[in-house]
C-alpha cells in the first residue's frame, strides 16, 4: 500500500534540510525512483512535496530527450517530447513544471521564480551545456545540486565544464553539428543547432572525492536510497581547476571507475 502524502512531504523536507537547500533558493535534482518506489512511496506525492517545500524558491529537473530526438526524428516539442531520465523527472515535467528549456537533447524543466532567467536562453548556443544553458547558469545563482538515488555519473554539470574548457575533446566536431526544430508550448518553432557529446569512458566520481575531502558534500539516506548534494559553484570550481591542469582528466584511465557516456 502506498504511503500518504504527509510522509512524502516529511522525507522531502528532511532531504532538502540535509542538503542545505534554502526554501527560497535554487535546487536542481537528478533522481531515480526505484528505491523510493520499493519503499512504498508514490511518485506523484514525492514531486508534489518537492514543489510544496520549494514554493518560495525554484526547482529544476533534467528533462532530456537525446535518445528520442535525433537526426532521424529532428523535432523537439516542449510539451509532447517526454523526458527519458526517470519517472520522477517526467512526473515533475507533466504535473508541475511551468517551463522547459528549448533544447533537443538536454532540456531542463522548472518551476519557480527564476525559471525565465534560467531556461530562456538554452537554445542560443551550439553546445548542449553552454554558459547560457541552465547547466551553465547554476553557479551564477548559487544553486544546490542534489543526486537522489543516482551517482555522480548522472551529474550533467560536469559536461558544462567540459564544454567550457575543452570542447573539441569532449564534443563532436563543429562541422558535424545537427539541426533541429524546437517547438515551444505556444507553437512557436525555433531552429536549433547542437553538437553531440562524444561517447567516452568518463570518471565523474573523482570530483565527488575531491569535494568531499574539502567538506563540500552532504549525504543523506531515505529508507535505503542514498542522496548526495553540493553547491554548483564548488563543483564547477573543482572541475575547472582539474581540467585547466589536465584537459583530458575526465577520460577514465585503465582501472579507474568509469562509465561510457
């Protein structure tokens, strides 16, 4: 039997407090629902609780579509194109998000007072996580990033720093950029070009370890579902310092923990 909404709000409130997310602040949440579902929580109640707890602030979730929107299917629709990155992200997008950034592969859905500024310029650059994308703007607004039931390999913020410091190493060549049509919720169509991320063996966990050594990682557990959180600006600083010393540092070496992405 599913647990009631009161309990979902309690666990969400505990999570946000543990992650030191201000009630009127900005949080981006990457999430997986499998563990919470096994514990009896309802997805709808979880996203409703997140929105309620952040009523005075802004909440963002990835709403990516890189698998479904591709050169063979080159149209992205803000309303109709589903998120492929988890049940909770799709529930948030459909039930609660008031805006979604216009990008064919790396869009972000949002709700709250900062969504216009954060989501309104994503389509202007030719890389998915540019300075004018939501991913690139997080550190400007002192955002917190929360990984709920997922690990550092889900942290798209790392791609933003890759693009900023070594775009030709981590992205497909500029001459192979892809053309898409992005349709907003009012039916307006915008032509968008983007470069795909190269599929490489990446080690994102190294940056969690560095930030944890500085005391910048917050940890929490919800009935067996692990969560971590950090300030976006702290993570951007650490990745930037690492890549300026060695631009290929993200590419995993033999024996290192890695994921192809």
